[in-house]
C-alpha cells in the first residue's frame, strides 16, 4: 500500500507549532489535498491526505494525519502528541516523520508520475483518471513529456526525497 520507507520528513515538531496561537487551539483541514496514487499487489488506488493540529487546555500539542479514499471513506492514519516543550517519544517521532514524508508534495508528485508511466506503458487507466474523457494514454504521455523525460524526472524526484 504505502511504502514503508519514504524519505525522512525534514520538518520538525517544534517548527510545526512555531507560529501557532498561545493556549488552546484546533486547526482542522476543511478538506484533503490532491490525490496521491499508489499501487499495491498490482492494484492502483488513490487517496488524499489532510493534517490537523492543535493544543489542548493542559498544553498537550497534537497532530493528526488523516486520509480519504476515492469512495469517500476517511481514516485516521496517525495521531501523535506531546506536552508543550517536551520532545516526542521515539515511537511518535518515527510516526510523525513517516506520515510527514508520506503527505509531502514530492511524494505525491513522484506517485503521480509513476501512475502516468503505468498508463502510458500499459494503455490502461485503472483509476479512470484521464481528464474530460480524453484518451488516457495521450493525456498521461502529454503529462510526462512536459518535463525532461519521465525516468529522469522520477529519478530527480527520488533524489529530492532522499535529500
């Protein structure tokens, strides 16, 4: 489903709360972001991610990573928390970095290109994702040709993720 080893998230817990209001607050995403495509055992899926953050009245800071699939089913993928000013536990830090990487725009971009390459190579658009009913191979080929070249771009995105 989701790669177990995406590149580490370069953001920090402290950075996430740096410009937050003092005291209790809650910022909920009103909707999820762009679709992220992924393949699992030969089946393609898409999901969109959202991030909610807040602080309770007792000073506990929390982050929720949630996602929605193409059928509208929401999942809470991860929730981590820590008292304000205290470090995350090792487990929560690992979870925060993993889900931060999975929801990073570069991860989404990489998987968009991998899906486009799949469509162009196979002629199949398993997610029926071509715009305006156009030929999915032509749509995805155009998408890939807008850059230097699909494999060069995928490698470039992978290098960026690993940096």
